[in-house]
C-alpha cells in the first residue's frame, strides 16, 4: 500500500505505538541503544547516533550479525554509533509504516529496490545517493544500476545480489530416468522436457521406483516465496510479469495464460500437484522431506537452511523455458537506503556507514557472505573461491548468468502480491477458467498502480 494512503489512514494508530513496539527484534547490545529516531536529537555527547532497520536477508537475522561490521566501521568512525533493529517480511512493512508515520522511523534501511526505490523514494522519503554511485559504482552491472534509481537520482546503494532458481531431487530424477531431459552442465531445460521429466517422475512414483508422494507442488496458500511461482509461469513460454515499460501487469497475456493452462493440465494429470494451504516454506520442507521431487523456491540460503535435513542431492536448476534460455528473477539487489530525516549530521553519518559497508572490500565481503549471495562489485571477483563449500556455491553463481530484468518496481507491487496466490489457487485447485482468473488478477492489480 502506498505510504501516502497509509499515513492518512494510520497516523492516529501509529502515534499510539512506541518505537519498541515497532522494532521487530532486538537491538544490537554492542551499540548505543538510545533512540536514533528521526525526530530526535542526532547526537549524544560528541557522538552522532543513527539507527539501521535491517530485513532478515540471508544470515542477517539478528542484530548481533552486524556487530563485527559495525565494530570495523567504528574503528574508522568512533564518533558514529549505529543501533540495529532486525525486522522481517511478515510484519516489517507494517512496522516501518507505523514508525515513519509517527516520526520515529530509522535513518537507514537494509532491503532492496522494491521498497527503497519503489515505495519510499516514490514518496519523497529518501536521500539522493548519487554521489556514492559516482565515486564507487562504475563496476556495478547496468541491470542493478537501473533499478537503484528513480527519475535520474540514486536511492539504493547495493551490496549483493543473486538469482532465484529451482531445484530437483537428483537421485529421484535419476531413478525415474528423468535426467535425460535436462542439461546438467548449463542447468537448463526446455518446457517440453520439463513436462516429460515431471511425467517420468510421476510414473516412477506410481510404480514404486521412487519414494515420493507428488512430483512437485504449486504452492498458492500465501505470498511467501511468490517469486518462484511467478518465474515458473513467466519462463514456460518466455513472457514477462509486467509490460515492457513496467506500466502494468501482464499475467493475462497469451503466453502467460498458456503457461498457467499447462500447469493446470499438469495438476490434472498428476505430473504436478497444487496446495492452497502451502507457502514456499511448506513446499521447501516437503522437498527436504522427499515428499516432492522439485522445489520452485531455491537459492544458496535455502540450500544451507535445509542441508542437514536433505538425505539426497538438491540439484539447482534454472526454470524451464520454451527456448531453453531462462530469465531468472533477481534476489535483491540488496543494499541500503537513507531516509531524509531533516538532520544533516545523521544523514552524513548514515551515508558514511553505507559507503563503508558496500565499498570497503574487507567489510563488504564479510557482509556479502552473511547475505549468502554474491557481490554487486564485479571487481571483487569470486568471494567464495576459498570457501569449503565453493563447489556447492558454484551452481548459484552460474544462475547469475541467467538474470532477467527486475520488474518489482511497478506500482501497486505490495497489493498485487496479495492477489497473485489466490489467483493461482483458483486456477490450480478449483479448476477456474484460466483467462478469466488472469484477467481478474490484472484488472485488480492494475487498479492499485498510482
């Protein structure tokens, strides 16, 4: 929901909330914990105090995950104290909106373009970070460059990025004779071969050759991990989720409807299943438990999270496409935005922190590794080359070659996410007419573009 609308409707409620209630997690105990609220004083004694609210990206799940980075920053900047408040994707947007509405929002946010550029910069809430880009952003890819700016000004300074992909149970596919349908070197497959592979897995399961319950699960019970189902649909017949200029949603195009129809047919013939109570986390657990043979929500972070549970080889794959050339969604780019709180000392301190974390290679590599993704600075090379699991990470680095355009800045993004999975559920679990359901989705999603 756009912040202007949220402010108008929620200000009275927001004013009743304390900053502690908005925190979403514990603040870092090793840093100053006086409120670096945007409406408060910027200094305590000689120190400038700033607050960072960080979404739980990769390994950044606790305030303590930032301690070593902040300690390194303070070696060079002892006069700046940084307080970290973790927030999550379940209620982080609500907490940020309430805090900003009440004048107690953070100085820095750690997230991606969807929120920093698409929401907050559009509302005039962010500081222009063009000077950071001019000084140090020359080796950052154009695709990341383009989504970090709005109207010629940069509001996101990125740290890391990666490609979302899917994965298969290698041993199950091998036993089912389905490996013949994929290219193990490039980790790609065509739509036709994807269909054949899933039918082979279905038939092997029915014959008792492999011990799985269903070949794959189209999860459509909540928005968690919705990038996986979007990418599956969009890649099957090489289409996009939004129009070329990003001005409207495109799920009802001929090729996207063709893809949705194919998946509906696969559910009907048992080479796929659908679950209206599952979000991505449920599907991932089913994959780890060998209930299903594929997952549509995969990246290195998920690999690491479920590694101890998987008694098989999760084999990362790009999403199938009709021409065999996938376009994967970007995980991120994740980085920082600075809120314009009217206090120049705090703004300057916040920019120093962002510059340090993203451009000091020692600190930056540590931060990148904590996200579990890959650096946006091409000059930094392979930061995982010496890692014990370098061979495991290699397929995820390969997926970066298949990155498609980042479309998450289209207006009404938050609202459309709440519409996508009910549409999938209607098509996949109730047999709704595909074109009608897609048309309804697009009509409702486009109505929220302001």
